[in-house]
C-alpha cells in the first residue's frame, strides 16, 4: 500500500511540475508588431514593439546606432531588419524582454529612409516630434508602465536629446557606448560634435551611463565617458571578447561582446529600481 501511495504522489508531482513548466512557457509567449505612426506632416514613423503576454511594468525605447536604418518589414518568419541598423541593442533585444519588460525599437521616419539618422537629424526638432508621438502611443498602450529611452553609440544622441526635450514625461534615460567624443571628418555625414558638448544635467529624468573600459571606437572612448559622467550612475564594463570589427560595431567591446547578458541584466535592474552592479567583470 505504501509503495502504491508513493507512486501516486510521484506521478502527481511530475504532472504538477510539467504543468507549471508548460504554464510558464505559455505565460512567456512573445508577441511583436511593427507600429507605424503618422506624425508631423503625415510622415510615417515606424517602431518595433515586442512584449510577452504579461502586465508590462517597464517599456524600453531602443535607439540603435549609426544611421539607424533598420528598414523594418514583416515576413512569414516574423519581423526582419537590415544589417545596416544592427547594434548591441537590436542584436540583444531579447535579453531586455521579460514578463515585466517590453521593448520598442525605433526605425527611421519615412522622410529620411534613404540616408537615415545623421547626428544633425538626431538633434533636430523633427526627430523630437517623432519621439513624442512614439512616447504618447506607448503611454496609451501601457498607462501603468514606466518608460525609458535607451540609446547606443550614435543612438545615444537621440536618447539624450529626446530625454532633454521630454523632461518628466519619461521615467529615465540610459546611454550605452555613447558618442561622447567628436567624430572625425573622415566619418563624413556622421562627423559631428555628438554629445561632447551636451549638458547631461539638462535631462530631468534619472540617467544611467553604461560604457566598456576597452571601447575602441574613436568617438566613444572610455575617457570621454568618464569625463562627462560626473555624478550620474555609471556602469563600467570589463572583459568579454576582443574587437572583431572596426571597433565601432557590435563585434567587440563597443557592443559589449561577451558581456551582453550581464549588461542587459544590470540595465533592467536599474530601470526596475532594483540594486544594480556598477562594475561588470
């Protein structure tokens, strides 16, 4: 009798465990869509919204680097994007998504789809207007969620300037691998002062800076980041995989290669007001 009872209990335990696992998988199911907003003068501003089927507490609005040309499009396999818009944030978007956190990845507006975001455009009133439309749309979708602007490399310029423009209408700004240095003339359309002369104190919302100590990109030096960081929360990233591209792409310290998950985890901890590490090794 005891053996039968043990067998029944064991079978029940297995059933409950499998049920819990299957329930967790169902709960964690991911949904995505390309949202296309009509903004200034009927310009179309697309962004890629990804979330799990759970109440959202934080929405991270992600600004990719370079010219930001994602060229989002729907396919049978899901949303596809152009490699020209690839960055740490786009490649590792899934690391930011969980049952409390959604992401909105910003593409270029329809009137700039040939070249994309130049530094001048990232600082422009037109870009700020487009971001305002995105923020309002996300607020309507997730009225209880906190909203953060997260930029990487050139995308940090968008996050910083929009953070300044939006004031307390957002809940925070995260600048990663940011262009705190001048970009040289050889960069042509990307040559600019970037954030080298930007006053970070003009961002009213809380601000977090994340930078790799071995970032090899000429416009995103660690020294430049430390120089402007001042009193703001700062996460210094160490180690990972050595640079495998020109130093300004995602395949190296500039893209936190080998430290992707740890960086995403600490950024999420900060956004959710949890304790976070200031050193990642």
